[in-house]
C-alpha cells in the first residue's frame, strides 16, 4: 500500500516540477526580452531601491519607476513558479527515495530532498515580502 502511495506521489511531484519549471522558464524568457532601465545595469540596484522604499527615503523618478517594475515582477504568480519547481524537485527526491526503499527504514540520504524544500520556502517568503512593497509604492507616486 505505502509503495503505491510513494510511487504515485513521486510521479505527481515530477509532473508538477516539470510544469512549474516550464512556466518559470517562460517567465524568465519574458523578463530577459524586456528593455532594461539604465538604473538596473548597476550591481545591487534592485536591493538598494527596495531598501529606499522600505525606509521611505527620497527617490528620483527613475528609481521610483524601477522600484515599481521590480515589485511588479516579484508580485507575479509566475515568479513563484521558480521556488515552486525547486520545492517539487525536493518532494520528488524524498518520495522517490521512499518508494525505492520498499518499506525499509529510511536513512539520512532519503531526506536530503528537504534541503531544497526549505530553501525554496525561504525564497518564496522573500519574494512575497518584497512584493508587499506595492502599497508603499502607491504612496510615493
């Protein structure tokens, strides 16, 4: 019984990981095809601009436009497909390992898939945190 459950969960996790990775690839391709703002060419410019938004510091019109673009990009549901695909890969590894064991006691190796699951959860939280700045940007405009 448990083998069938782990096998089915493995197949579902692989299908979801593939689907989410495809959506994430389309999203990244769209972002790459877009014209870049001059301020975005600097290293760490997104972090600096979002820090100014969080602290309520004065910003130039170019910085406000760039901050709106960054927040809109991070607020998209397609952006969450990136950590979602990583999470599903971790699930695929864990469920696949449990299926491969055929009921034997799992070892530490079985749960190595938890590491990308935790990492993707942290990434999703950070994306959502920066997407919440949308309200503060409305007050700056």
